[in-house]
């Protein structure tokens, strides 16, 4: 068991086993209420195994660290050879650790949150499948194996968002999530096969990267393929214009939102781009598109988050915005060396997993107490009623806002630094990177403002509870609070302990083979292994964050929302999500509906034609029927006549 | 002029080798005698003859499979028994197929109780006798053997068709069958005598060599040998039920028991297809470079195939009786097989051998379902299928698989057969175009189109049965409105499900079968 790939395989297998166990337990009503046991155990086991894997990776020496399991052929057809093989390298080990660790605490929270739910076993079975799919995605050595995990994640998100399938809005949200991400997946599959074609018919990451970097295809093909691959990431990681599914995805149970936002789904796109960094750095045009999309998404969703009334919606838009940050960082790869941008992005994934899971679970705790009401206009001043939740939410909010020394501060600052450096060395795209840099700064200010708006509206001012809460309006039980406390420590401390001084991420990620390869493509010397802390930038971003928080305090400390008359129109714009849903509705959904109506008309027409056509054989059949009249004389006549015709034809033809 | 001792011993050793290869037929003949003897002893009558017959067939089949020394077709170049029979790999394949089918049919008869104990000895004797005749057909190398085989197969079939005593339709159908069969046998015999008169021998190789050269080389072929060949094909067409020799089939199928219909539809057809394929292959081998044979006989066969398939499919659309519908479907399938035969190429013949294997399983299955329906509901109409899936999942799902396979849906065996036949037709068109005959390319492309359109049309009646079985409410319901279970014996259910699984496996793994069929043709 000393081989880390065996440990990783075990960490992969445990959630799958738990899926099956929980599903089987669900068939028996007495066992169903214990369905959380295998799942929580499996998650915890996986987290421990992931930690062991990570320690093995850290102990490994050499400039490149990767362990590959023995390849088993999954399928083979002509040029297409896909193996089941997993890669343990710094990138996958770090992601695996993050996912399983955060996943474990979300599962623990779910035990209390979902108790007495009729679909208890189904919920836990799907959770385990979700984590399994994500782990498969992370560990895959092959693009198509990654797609298998990718689709598994998509399926589980559909099933979990639509968990309350009897509720029409939940069913619609699930459908939306599935279809919108599917749009991106189409592009991704096309991108994969374009790379497959251009990359010597390899889908294995290492072989594909080696082939492409050694024989780069022409820049148009390369950029097209990269952007198609990025389409998949846009869908899964909720970037503009496909982000619309994520805010609706909170129709599922709150821990599911936490899982989607923190660990198992939206980071998949970031991971894909980090993994495929050697391909993206070859195409500066694709990289600037990635950075621009990330920047635009970040500021757009931050603006929308400003005026949302639904606490979970604010958090959802903040996730979209933070994912935009990660793509900004990844898009800076090229002008900036690959190891630095991957560090920045993955480090933000790591810290974001903690504070976003914490924020969602805290809002879940609020929702639990408020009788499933999540509209911030209906409650307020909860800090006295729910002191622990209040503190944990504050930790998460401060981390998200980039309060100095908390985890979000370090990772966001690193990203801003990356984008700044890209604007310095960006070559022909320097101006655009400068724009992205400005966007990042403005977004940092907006983030602090909307986060603390939500915080003040929920926890400050006079105590107000909705009638739905009833006597439920009290602090949540310990089972719900324990995960919050653990994650709160993570949100506060995870950043400072790991990276800024210890350089845990940067020292490790520089050894990931794909990062090494990307660096060698960029001809970057190995000396800049870890980022240096830029005090001027940190100062600016701190100032922005603090001023955003201050503004929120000044305006919302009463816990009541008032909108100045001058800003009414802007407020409406934000409240209605910039009318993006309406625009999409008009641009895509309505024409599609018209097309459907038209198709139906055509279908009716074709149906009529088909009926007429299908009537013809029947008619001929009925005409033939009298020939079978049961008279043997007639049969003999038929035989003789037929024979005569046959003979004549053959003889005439042979005599020609 | 007596042979000297050396020649005599050489003849003896050839004879013993021939006898070893002929052992399966000898065992069948011995089995028939045994069954007849058993009737003489009342004590032994308690043994159900079906088991004895099945044992005999199983023994024959094992013997056949144990005949390992037939490895190439060249081993049997001169033919066994002084050139009367040709016990090569091709005949080995078809004889094995026939014995396997008879064994499966006997097992089915044991389950469905047709025939009853009193009649079982007669029934089994007729069945084994018919099989023996069919086996001779597949290995005939002489026109005399062709005729003997045809008649040995036909006479028991006439008796089997009228086997359900006291049923007017059955007796009437059997009588028609006899009259029709006698007429076609007469024509065949006339053709044989013409051919023998022209070529001075009945040896199939010599006759086909002569005919093949005549067609390929000379400007115009004399009428006599051509007429002889066509008359010979009347006998084959009668067994195949190709248009215009198909009239007997629907009436006979409707009148005979489902088990007998299965025998007529699968075994007779397999032997007839084998014999036709052998004659056509020999004709083509006489002058393999020439396209003239394809331009005459090939086109004629393609026309017959087109009419047969279309006729069968169109007539099946309006049927209400399940057995009659399956009868027309048999005609349609004969058309598909004729399409492959009309290519006059080895891969077409190999395709038709694979087709026969699939056809054996799916048609036997379909008739077995009819037999079950007859036993449990007393009706053999499509209406009797209503709600079948609800009444008996095993029977209903098996029927679905058999009919879907007959229709040619993947991943079932029927799809494989149809696919191979159609691709053989397409390849033939391409190959003949290369060989310098654009007409033939056009003809075979048209034939391919006809095959595809026919497949679509056939969906009309196969799916109608499935709609009835799957979607319609069952007529027989209990007090609370639930469908009454069909109550089929478990043995039948196992039998049907087993056949369905075989069909599914054959639809997934067909490479070994193609290899086997190709080696049988080469």
C-alpha cells in the first residue's frame, strides 16, 4: 500500500461503495435512517487517505512528481485507445484533499439537516456518487475518463438539485442546470476530439501534452480547440454566459448547494484548465479570452449580488464571481509563469472551498431555524438568537470579503497580483489584461460590500423572525454547529498557514508534470517557484475590502434595507439580475418554443403523409389476398405461369 | 470387368471412410427403425418416443461434430459413395444445423404435448425421416440424390402437415400440399431428365461445369439445358416457397400444428437454401471470371427475390391469424435469403449460412410462442396476444425479442443476418461494377433498396403483434380487472427465455459464426 496510487484508488472506491450501500439500505425502511453511516465513514476515510496521498506526494523528491496506476484498457476502437488509469500528482492530490475534506464536513452537517426526510437514503447515496464522480474527474489520467467523471458530476447535480422533485421550481432548476451545462459539454467534447485529432490520436493527458507541445498545430486550430475545451469549463464552472444555472441550483437542499459551490462541481472547470495549462499557454489568444470571460463574469455577478433578497442567492452569485477570479488567474498564464497562476487558482479553490462551504452551511443553519425562509427581508437581528451561527457566518463573510490575514485575503491577493503582472508583461494583450486587473479591483470592493450587506441584514438590527419559524427559531443543534466551527477555523486559518509563508501550494504545484511542461513551453526559469508578496497591491486590495465593509456597515447596520432615490434604477437593475434571464428567454427560449410549435405543425403534416404512405402497402396486401383463394388448381396455374415467365426471361437473356 | 484385389481394397477403404462420414444419417435411419420396433412391444410403449428420438438426434449430432477429419473442402473433392454425396464442410455445417434444429424441436414438442403419447412414435418417425431427407439434400452431389433428397423430405412433410387428426383445415391443407408438391416434383424430375440427357450424366459437378461454360462462353445457350436448370429450380423454389411456388405455404401453415410449421419453415428452408447455394456456387466456379451468369441467372434470381420478399411482406400486413402471418413472414425471409443467393458470390453464400442460424433460433422461438398460446388460450390469432406481456412476462418478452429479431433490430441475431445479407448484396454490386458490368451494379443497388424498403414494411405486422402484446389490455381478466396469468409450464418459459438469450448473444458475438460460415464456403 506504499504506492500512493493504491491509496488514491481506495479513496476513489470508498464513496462508490458508500453509494451502493446507502442505496441498498434505502430499500429497507428500518435501515434507511442509518444511510448516513456508510457515507460519512467513506468520506472521512477518503479524506484520511487523501491526506496520506498528499504526504506521499510532498515527500517525493525530484523536479517532477507523478505516480501513475497501471493502465487498464477501458475501450479501444481504431485510433481511439482509452485507459482506466489514475494520476497522483501535486495538482490532483491537492484537489482530492480539498474535495474529500470539505465533503466530509458537509456530509456531517447533512446528517442533522436532512433528518426525518423521506428520501434520506437517496440523498446520501447521491451525495456519495457526487463525490465519487468528482474524485474520478480529479484523478483521471485520460481526457475521456475525466469526461466520465464530468458527466457523473452533471448527473448527480441534476438529481440533487431536483431532490425535491415534487416541487416544480426544483424540477425546473434541475433541468436548467443539466441543459445549460450540457451546452458547454458539447463544446468540450468537440474540443477533446479536436485535440485528439491534432495531438497524434492521444487522449491521455501526458501523451497528448507531449505530442502537442512537441508539434504544435496551427494557431487557429489550437485556439479553437482551447476555447471549445473552455466551453465545458464555462458550463460547469458557471461563467458568463452559462452561469444562469448556478443561482437556481439552490433549489436543492442547502448542503447540496454547499457541495456544489465548494467542492464537487463548479471547481471542475478550474481544475480542467489548470490540468490543461500546457495546451492553453500555447495560445495567448485563448488565454486572454479566458481572463476576459473570468473578469466579466466576476464583476457582472458581483453587481447582481448587490441587491438580491435571498441570502443563498447572494452566496450563489458570489460563487460565480469568485470562480471568475480563478479564471482570471488561469488566463494570466503565459505572460506569467504557469506554476504561479496555477498556484493562485488552485489556492483560491482551496480557500474558497472552506469559506463558501461555511457560508452555505451557516445559511442552512439560519434557514433551518427560520422554517425554510431565506428571504432577508423577512428576518433580521439574528445575532442574539443564533450566536454561534453568527460568528461562523462572520468568519466566512470576512474571508470572502478579503479581510486582511483571513484565507480569502491571501488567495484573492495572489490572483490580483497575477493579473497585475500579466498587464505588465502581457505583450500585445497588455491593455486587455490591464482592464481585467481593474475589474478585479472593483470586484474586490463590490464583494466586500454585498457580503457584508447580507451579513448585516441577517444578523443586525432588531430581532425579526418570520411566522414560518414558529418555536423553531433558536440556535441549531450541535450536530449542525460542529461542522460550522471546523470550517470556520479553516476559513480563518487555512490561508495563512499554507501558502504565504510556508509556500505549501507553490512549492508543490511547481512539481506537477503539466505545470512543468507549461513552464518549459514558456521558457520560464525555475527560480520564480513561489510568488513574492506585493505590499502595494495588498494594501490597495485591503483598502478596497475595508471600504466596502465600512460602506455596508454605514448603510445596513440597522438591518433594514433602504435604497437612496438616486440609486433606485441601478438597484432595480441589480435586483432583476440585469435582466439576463429575460434576455436569454427572449433570445433563446422563445425562438426555441416557436421552433417547437413549427416542428409540431410539420410533424402533423408528416404524420399525415406517413399515414397515407403506410396505407399503400396495406392496400396492395388486400389486393393480393384474393390470389390466395384456396383453390389448388389456381395455385398450379400460378406455378406454371410463373415458371413460363422465368424460363422465357432466362432463355431470352442468355440468347442475347 | 471386376476390379482386381488392389483396386478392391482401395475401394473398401474409401467406402469405410465414407461410411464414417455418413454415420449421422445411419444413426438417424437406425433410430427410425428403433422407434418403429418399439411400437411392437406394448411394455415399451410407456416410454415417450420423443425422448428416444431426441436421444437419437443428439447422438447423431455428437457424431457429426466428432467427425473431425473433414477439415477442408478439398478432402471431399471426388465426393463420397462414388460421387453421389459431397460430405464437405458446407454439408457438415447445414447437417449440423438441421440436427440441432430437430433436437430443439423435439424438446419443444416434449414441452407442448404435440403429439400426444399415442401418436408420438409416428410423429417422431416422420420428423426423423424428414430430417434425413433434408440432410441428403444438403449433401447431394448427383441429380439423382437431389431428387431422392427432395422426395424423402417432402413425403414426411405431407403427412406431418395433416397430422392433427380430425381437423378439416389440416387435412385439406395437407392434401393441397401433396398435390402441389407432386406437380413440382414432376417438373423437377422433367428438368433432371433433360439435364441428364444433355450432359450424359447426373453428376452435379459435370452438369454445372458444362452449363457454366455454355452460359459463359457461347453466344446463345441451347434451350434444353436452360429449361432443365429452370425446372430443377422449381423443386428448390417449392421447398423455399419462393414466388410463384409459395401458394401452398400459408394454407399449410394455418392448418398444421405450430411445431410442424416451425419444421417446414426452418428445416425445409435451410436444406433448400443449402442445395440452391451449392448448385449456384458450382455454376459460378465453372467460370469464375465471367459476369454472364450473374447477368442472366443472377438477375432472374434477384427479380424472384424481390417479388418473394415484397409479396410475403405485403400479404402479411393484412393477416389476423398468427401462424398465417408467420407463414407470410417465412416467404419474406425466403426473399431475403434469395437476395444473398442471387449475388452468386461466396460472401453472399456465407451470409446466407449465418442468416440461417439466426433464422433457426428466431423462427423456432416465434412458433414456440404460438404453440404455447394455442395450448393456453386455444386461439392462434393476433388478438390472442393481447396483454401477453402482462399475462406472462417470460412469454411476452421472448416474443418481443423473436419478432424484433425477425424485423432485424440490433443487437439481436436477426439484425446480424440481415446486415450480412445486405452488405453482401452491396459488395456484389460494387464487385460486378469493377468486373465491367454497370447493369449489375444498378440491379444490386436496386435490390438493396428493395430489401430495405421491405424491412420497413415488415415492421408494420411485427410491431402490430408487439403492440397487441404490450399495449392492449388483456381480454382474460380476473374479478378485479387484473390480467390473468397465462400459466405456461415453467419448462416452456425456460425454453423461450433460453432461445431469447441465445439470440441476444448471437447478436452481440457473431465473429465466430462468420468465420465458421466462411470456412464452410471456401
